[in-house]
């Protein structure tokens, strides 16, 4: 274990000079309990001191055997030795006043005793609540300590670790599950990145090795002529052009993953017509019928990237087709979204292999037409990346009779239309 890791663990155990969440929760719990207890004590004292029901009634009597206080003076009796009515009244008033004074003093003593005992009880219970809050907060924060320890130990080579927290479906359990889901996404991303780098290195190494071999063969030929050297250089240039296409595709893929900062409306239908017209010569060379059926469809995003998406889909449909096959490209507006469809004939594609086609450098068995494909294996990956950058959805379905049906739904631009858009344009065909 490194010195840094040991220092981190030691600081985590001792707490250092920092105030932990557990200490904060304990202090907050104690302060809230103390404040609530003080408020309850004040309310109880005020209710006892100033009772809204009034003081209890005092019962008076004229039969007193002893005087409750030395301040009570008995009036002298009459000649017969009996107390006169006036004397009884005077004695009654004096006794009542003395009893009231004694009652007031007793009540004040009781209030002082109540207040003192309440403060003592509040202090004892506050200390108990602080200790209890420390224990409860520790148990509540235990999953956080587990998450912290796991996050500290996880690295790029240990992304397979999971928390798998147990317990009720509360916020901490949700946090643990979210952390596990994040680790799953990170692991997939790291694996995809490593696979992508390995595949890209392999794809770049192939034309480089071809160039080196062609150059070595040309230089090692003692009877090389100008024509043979020219042919060798032409093949080297062709390998270099393949490298350029690969690098351009990688840059486009990276740019698509970076996202789109500024979006502008563009006419998807016009874009489809331009792409189909540009690909018509290649379609004739492959003996494939290429048609377009478009109506007004305004999308929002980056037009050059969207053009690359349409080109890749059309080229993919032409490349992996059969002689005498058909490629149908369409653009229309559905529920406020611009929808692109590319349907092509060709060999049957297994449904479980469709997702693989959208991964970088992946080809279905190297080719879907029974011969070596001249592609880079990045066309559909770029399609997926561009669609994601546009917040578009890509739906791919294999056709039972062979080929694929790809649908891309772009977000539309309400209330705006680019120049050249003709609303309600009828379907057009391009061959």
C-alpha cells in the first residue's frame, strides 16, 4: 500500500481537523432536540405560571383551631366569653389573607423547583440524544462509507466491482444502485474504447504495411523500370488514399461523439435528392436501382454531419447489395419529426447481428455479399454517432427476403423553414 493511500485511510479513521457528515448530523440532531426541549419547557412553564383556567378556588371556613400565621390577631371575646360576629368577620379576613400569601409563596417555590428540575432533565436527555444521534447517524451513513471505500479502490482496471447494497429502497439504496449503473456504463465505455483503439491500430497498420512492402519490392528489384516504379507508386498512393479515408472517418466519428453546439434547420428532402443524384453513377456500376421518394421534411441540426449520415447509409445499401437489387431512399415528416428511410435488397441478415453492424470496425463475417468488402467498417458507426449527436433515433430491421430497412427520425424545427423548402412537395423519383 502506498504512502498516500495509508495517509488517506489514517485521515479517514481519525477524522483529522475536518468535520465529518456524521459529526454534523449529530450536532444538528442535538441542537434541534435541545431547541425543541427548551421550547417545550418554556411553554410548560408559562402554562403553569399563567394558567388560562385561573387559580384553583379557595374554600373558606369559620372553624379555625390554629392560626396559620403570627400576623393573625384574634379579637377579644365579649362578656360571655364568646366571639362577636364582627370579630368572626375580622378573623376570617385575616385568615384568608394569610392563606393566600402562603399559597402564593408555595406556588412560587413549586415553579422554581419545576424550572430547575426541568433544566436538569433537559440537559440529561440532551446528552442522551447526542449519543443516540451519533449511533443512528453512523448506521445511516454506513452505506456511504461503503460507497466511498469502493470508489477509492476502483480504478480503470477494476471497473467490474459493484456495491450491491442491501436494505430498504431508500435514498441511500438508490444512490448505491445508481453508482453500480455508472460503473456498468464506465466499464462498457472503457472496453469499447480499448476495442476501438485496437481495431483502429489494426486498420491503420494494414495500409502502412502494404505501402512498406510495395516500396521494398520496388527498391529490391534490380531490373526495375520506370513503368514498374510508376505502378508501385500508384499502389502506394492508393494505400495512402485508404489511410486518408480511414482518418477522415475517424475524425467524423470523433466529431459526432463531441455533439452539436449550434443547430440550424435544413431540408432533409433536398439533402436526400442531392445524395441520391451523386450516388446514381455508382448504383449503375453495381447494377442496383437507386430511387428516392421525398416530401417536405425540415430537420434541425448540423447539415454536413447529416449529409454524411445519408451518404453512409446509401453507400452501405449499395455496397452490400446484389446485382439487380434495389435501394429506396425516402424523406417525409411524421408527427413533427423529419424521417429518413433507406431500404435495400441483399443477403439475409440475422436479427441478432444487426446491433453488431453499428459497432466500429465490425463487418458481418467480413462481408455480407460473399466477397471481400472494400469498406472500413465505420460507416454505420458514424451513422449511429451522428444520429446521437442530433438526438435522433435509428431503427434497423432486417428484411425477411434479404437486406435491411433503416429509419432515422430527426427532431423537427417548428415555426422555421430553410430556404428552398417547398411545403407539400410531391414525391420525386431519382434513378
